[in-house]
């Protein structure tokens, strides 16, 4: 079973990869009588705080869910606002991320995104590609089922073309077709806002992630919440199917 990190139970310490479902921006704004975009704006501040905390804690990979492939179901006005914010963030934050040694990588289907955003993403990835302090993976127009189907299609294409033999297909080979190829699976998933579901995020990759749900709206997420999630992670015993140690 090549995908199992260890056959033995082990007590976890600092997670190498933290995935975050940043949820609750809309409710944060509504509670204050503000437009939803204000919640998203304040949510961007929370991303900055979280990245600082993650870097200092020694986390090596952070994946954030920024826009799901299902979020197109929202009003045109909100989608436009979110794209506008993304554009702003890509223009104004990349220099700072680069200074902090952060490598940016975007996963998800870029094709439906506005062309200038696609160009900004490409520029951000190119500019930060040699950074080594922390990898920031931004899931944008991302959905896990779509990702898995796309991987299956490309793998089938390679089989039909004779580039891959059926006998070569195993979990590791399949994972190589996912958008996260080369990135270790998340150790810890944090979801804010009190919702307790995965909402089509990294379904394959989170087979053995520890799930931590925090009852705070994302714009209010701060270092204390991050540290609490890390502490909770440290208390978990990851067994990967082995017996209790
Ligand atoms: C998360 O906050 C941000 C995105 C999905 C883009 P929401 O906008 O989902 O906030 P709630 O869940 O409606 O409060
Ligand atoms: C998940 O949050 C997507 C992001 C955080 C970008 P949603 O708010 O869209 O998820 P549901 O609809 O509550 O499942
Ligand atoms: Mg939500």
C-alpha cells in the first residue's frame, strides 16, 4: 500500500500540510449589516494573519479554498466582487508573499476565469517558483470530483495512446494525475464557521487528514484560533488503520 505514510500508529506533531476551508465571510458581514463583499475583504486580512502564524509554526504547505467550482451558483454580483478582490489580491500581495519566501501555486480550472486573472496567476507562479519557505496552494474554481474525473480522463488517454500500461496504475500513479501532484497530502483540515462538511474539497488527498472544525467566522480567524487547531492536531493519534498504540 504505497500511499500509507507509515504502517505504525504515531503521535502527530506539527502538520506539514494544513488545508483550510475559509468559511463564514457572508455571515460575518450580515451580522454587521454590511454587504457580503466586506466579509470577503476582511477574509483576505485573515489569510495574511494565518500565513504568518503557519510560517512561524513551521508548517510547510498551506492550501486555501478560495472559490469552489460550485460557487458560480452565487449571484453574478457576488462572483464579480470575488473576482475583483482576487485581482486586487494578486496585484498587491504577490510582492509581499515573494519577500516572505512563499511559493504560490493555483489549482482548479482556470479556463472560465477572466483572462487578466489567468495572466496574473501565471505571473505570480513564475515569480515565486523558486521560493522555499512555504508553499501556498490556492484552490480556485476547484472541485474535487471534477479534479478526479479529469485525472481519470487524462490517465485513460495515456493508456489508450500506449504511454501507460494498465499494470502500472496504482494509487501513487493516479495521484500523479491530480492537480496536487508532488504535494504531500494535507495532515490537517481546518474549517471555520461551524459547518462540518468537506464541500467537494480535496476528497482524494484528505483520506487521512485530521479534521478540525472551529466555530469562528473566517474574517475573525486569528493566531489564537490557528494555535488552538495546531494544539488539537497534536492531541490526535494518527493510525492509518493500524491498531491503537
Ligand atoms: C467563504 O465564505 C468564502 C467563499 C465561499 C468564497 P462564504 O461566502 O461562504 O460565507 P457564508 O458561508 O455565506 O457565511
Ligand atoms: C466552501 O464554502 C468553498 C469555499 C470556502 C471557497 P461554501 O460556503 O461554498 O460551502 P457550502 O455551500 O456551505 O457547502
Ligand atoms: Mg459558506
